[in-house]
C-alpha cells in the first residue's frame, strides 16, 4: 500500500485548536492536568506533525473520525461539506463540464446560475475555506520562531495562501485573519480583492526559497514548485482579481516550474487511478486519499461514485456502488473531435444507455457519463477498499504550467516565445493521441494556436479537476451570453446569466454576525 504519512493514520487532536494558545495568552495553566493545552499536548515532534497533518487533511476530509464523523462544521454534514467536494461543485457544476441529477439543497442553483446568499452549498464552501485558514493560522502560531519546525510553518503558510487564493477566486473578498490575531472572539476585518491578492503574493514569495526543492519533499506535502504553481495561477488571473495584467509574472513562474525537472506522465489515464501516487513526475501537489485510513464521502469517493449510474458496473471502476449524480453536457462532449473512435484518449465517456442531450436534469441517463477517475491501479487491481478509493486528487500538475505558459504568451506576457508555447501544447496533445512528435493527428500548427484553442484544450486536459469555472471567467464566458451551454440559466437550451454570478455571495449568516463584512454586489 502506498505511503501517505502526512495524511493517513492521523490522530485528530481537535481540542488542540481550541486550547493551543489559550494558556500562553492568559499566562496561566488549568489545575486539571487532564485538560488539553499546548503545554501538555505539544510535547513531541509527532504532536507537531499531527497538527501539520490536520492542515493537510482539512483539504480532504470533513470530520474528526472515519467516514467524516464528528463534522468540523457543526451546521453541515462532514462528507457533504468537505473542502475539495465543495470546491469541485463550485468549479464544475456551475459550468458546461458537469451537471448533477440530485435535487439536494441549493446544488441545482449551481448549474442554473441562481444561487443566493442563503444557499447551503455556497455557505459550506465559504465556511470550509475559512476553517482551513484557521487550522493553518494555529499551526503557524505555535511553530513561529522554532527552527526545528520551520518546514511545517512554511507548509502551513503555503496551505493558508492557497485557501486565501480560493477565497479570492470564488468570493472576491472575505474575512481576514493571520497568526497574529488574538485567540478568542472578535470580528475579523474584511479584505478587498486587492488586499487578498497582495497578501497571497507576499506570503508565497516570502516562503518559496525556504520550502523543499521541487520533488524532494514527502509525497503529498507541498514544495517550492507548489508555491510557484499557485503564484503562476494567481498572476494568470490577476486582471480578473485586481484589474491589472500580470502575464509576464505568470511566465516567470511557469519557466521555474518547467525548469524544475517535471515531465508529462506518458499515459494520461494513469494520473487518475488508485496508484497515481506513483506519478509524482507530473503531479506537483495532490490531495491524498487512502481507502483504509482516509475515509470520506468527499474527495475521490465523491468523484468516482457520483459519476456511476445507469448501465455502468461499479466494480469496473473499483467501487461497490454508484450514486447516479454527475455527468456532462453535449457542449463539453462536442469539444472532442471524434468521440466514437476515441482518438483523443482523454475522452473517457460512457455512452451505453446514456443520451447525449439532457431533457430532464434529474435523470442520470440523460447526458454522457464520465469515468475519468477510478479506484483501479494501472495494473487493473482494485484499490484497498471498494467503498473508499485510494485515488488522489491531482490538484496541481505539471501540464498546467505548459498551458498557462502558452496562454500568457498569447496574452502578451514577456519571458516566453510563441514557438515554445506551440511546442508545449503539442507535447500535451501528443500524449492525448498517443502520437509521435509531428503527427498531424495530434499536433496543431502555429495558425491554430489561439486563445480560444487554449481554452478548449484546457477543458479537454483538465476536465473534472476543478479548473473550469475560473478558466471561463478569465475568458469572459462564464456569465453573459458569449458562451451558452445546455441548462445554463436553468433552461434546456441555455441562456445568458447575470455577471454578479462571477463571484459567490458571502453567506447571509456571516454578514449578520460580523458588522465588518459587506455583501458582494447584486446579492
């Protein structure tokens, strides 16, 4: 079984988060020695490692025990509210790449672009991001100035910066806290988009040279290349976030990643299997899962099981059952030139008994099913459990650096060449078509290298990995009428939607609770 020491076999010390700094803050200790405090729990290297594990596992699981029991957020279920599951829904179900047959809470509002500030899915996403920031703040606080735990401190700063980037990308604003804020009740100030952008940039640049060199850290833990990837993505989207283009800076960090020794995994499908921990040549930062030790209804359990229904046999994908939820729209299917021949190996559609078009959103067999993620190894073996997959989520991977490079060049950034951009795009396509260099089946010409082509190539390469909403917004095609897909706006043929939906609203409950917060426009 693969080693994922930073996330598996975690002892969740939930009480530490409440008490770790209280004793120092009050300069006193409780008389009852059985009460958990930083002084009687943080007494070994393993205890600090467990705190770091909680920061990483905050991206994966939704509770304090197996199967997301004892949820971290009391108002919503653990697995349903887990970080990546909520992030994925917001990034994919709101787009042409995914549509869900479940009529659960505010989930249908995602595809119809009709969510409100009281929606439970939007709220769960917001609370999960802010809780992850709180976990990281705590570890940063208790390890600050301790040389032996500097690596833990830097990794927590990376994780916090990445969550602040998610907050910026999804909500545009939000409450702002760091390790310097006092423990206890207070109303956090609201940070603007520019303030969040500046903070994320400054944090990642401050720690990048102190993090482990690319590909030298334990698998599942962040290294320098992970920080470079988030910086590159921050700069690529800077015009949306702040109104100022930063494409040259994007190219600077893409070049660092490209020069760090990563390579494309030869077989695309291997990146989404139960032994994808062996693909560290391309996967820069994963969210780790293990069927025996990291059991959650989110993560890849959700990605795999929610995509199985109709005539699909769950065991063919390494699991014991399907949830008949997510499939895709014809608009996405049509981005692949030859579905029947499956020339592009990335086109992993299940069509037996599935119609291409969707007349009823809540009927799973309408819309092609997608079977990209599987709980099978590259040798065909089933993972360690048929209930909870071993498959990791490849949150950041090397192919993205190639496509970001190409887009930044086409958008006018300095520090790259069009020839290199074309070469990088064709490397990705040669893998997709199992074709040699120069094969016209896969390779495109310079005249075909356009921004619209890059957007479609990103869809083909990264579908169901949590990219699509951000990409469509950057291209001005998420809301409005420049790009219409089936059921956008809640009607079968699709329609234009309001630009306010480019960002999500801050939950009404948080607006009511914190007088420092102001709602996003239009909500």
